[in-house]
C-alpha cells in the first residue's frame, strides 16, 4: 500500500476512534447516573430508618419513665399498706389483751355433774409434786424461724431431760425413720439430710405426739391398738411397750386429726395427753411413769378438743393451743393445773406471733424454757417469758 492510501485511511480511523470514545463516555455517564440514584435512594432510606429508630427510642424511654413512676407509686402504696397492717395488728393485739377470749368450757349441766362427781371421787387423790416448780407462761418473749424442712406436718425436738445437743426430726405423720442431726448448726445450715444419721424404728410411728426423754424415744405405734413404745436410742432396741389404757380413743386435737396421743415432758416428768369417745368434747391428761410406762394418775380437763391444734405441759399445768379452721393466730386459751394452784381464768392469755399456717406439733423443753414448733413445714423456736403462778 502506498503512502497516499495511508493518508486516506487516517481520517476514517480517527472518526471511528472518536465514535467509540463517545459511546464509552455515554456508557460511563449512564452508570454514574444509576449509581447516584441508588446512593440517593440509600440515603433517603437510611434517613427514614434513623428517624423511625429515634422515634422508637423516644417512645421506649417514655414508657420506661412511666413504668418507673408506676413502680414508685406501687412501692409507696405497699409501704403505706404495710404500715396500716402493722398498726391494725397492734390494735388487734391490744383488743385481744383487753378483751380476753370467751371461756373454753361450755355451760353444760351434765358435764358439770360429771366433773363434780369426779372431783368428789378424787378429792383425796391430790397430786404430789416432785419438784418445787411454780412457774407459768407469761408471754412469748421471742420467735426464731430456723428453716423449712420436710413435709407440712412433722415434729422436731431435743432430749427434754438430757444435755445432748442432738436434734431429732420426725418428717410427716406416718413413717419409720427418724433423722438425727449432731447439733443445731448442722440442722440449720444444710437443707439435705446428708448430715443426719438415720434411725429405722422396729415399728412405724403415727402422728406427731412423740418425745425424746433421757436417752429414750417414746413414740406411738402405727398399727394395732394405740401402743406407747419406749426405744433406747443408744443401743437401738425396744426397752418396753404399753397399750394405752383408754377405750375408743379419738384424735386429741380437733385441728390435728393425725395425733391420738401426745407424750409431753415438763419439770415433773412424763405426761400423756389424749381423748376418748366417752367424753369426746374435752381433752384428758395422764401422768406417766417413764420407767414402766404405767399410768400414775388421770384427769378429765375442762379444755375442749374443738379448734385445738397442740398442747404441752409446764410445771404440772396443761396448756392447750387453739386456732381456727382457716389458720390464724394461735393462742393458749385453756390451762389446767393438776395441783390446783393456777385456775384457767387466772392464767395469762398467751398469743403466738403470726406465722405461715398452723402448728402440727409443739414440744416444750423444760431445761431451755422454750418450745420447738413445726408450722406448715417451718421449724420455729418460741422463747417463753415465765412468771410465778401466785403472781399471775
């Protein structure tokens, strides 16, 4: 090809090159325009989302502020209600103190004749006291809630006559195994029974009227006639047993239908609290010989079974604790002194502090002057304030 032909092609190539550049620039402009539109859309959406998030944050902050105000208002109302309830309880306590409960004995001519006949029959059978104990309960000085352990009903106690620190626990109202904790500390700190020894009894027990006294366990056998078993805790053997000499026994407490015999201890020794169908309205009391389990003396008390939930003996005087079907505040409303020193109407009206439910057992410790109580699964200690009977 000659030089003149090359010169002719140069303008054509230059025109083609300019056309391609123009097309490329147009393509790039279109792409940039699209990108700008997308960036603009993203910016608009981001701005909208930021506005919505800010509005939502302000709304949540407003709701939290309103909730905090409502919480403060409710807390203030709860504190005010607690103050009013506390004031009401103090007023009720004052009214209960100023207006004693009605007499615990119904005016029944037949019952009075029976009591008079019994009194005449036993007028020469006066109880000879073994000690010079002349104290009676004045009030509950303090209450201490130890823990919650086991079933709603049960019994826990120490040895009422010994110096042992062991804690004996009867979980439930029918079983054959007793838990023994070495000290109060182990019983209080540990929720499980791994720190406790287990004593499997030869016969199952029933109710919550059992007692640990001078190294022996006195408990009520579950099967057959009501039988008091004396069990040596040291060598794990049955020392003695005795069928309780009372016909047609019924639950001793109206609010605790699982207990037929309550074995109790005081400064005078061992007692049995029971009831029979012959006089199903009232509670009976018997003095037990701890060695032979013989009945030394028996009394028909004026204390009714109805609404009774527990009982214990202090210095030879039976104290019966009453409540209501819907658990309320327990109170000692009937006292029967076997020596005749203290009349029921002259005894102090003792109210126990408010608790959780009702007592399934109350064991008096004559050495410590306190009561070990089982209240709806909670183990409680009541420390008692005492005074002389003649000073009541």
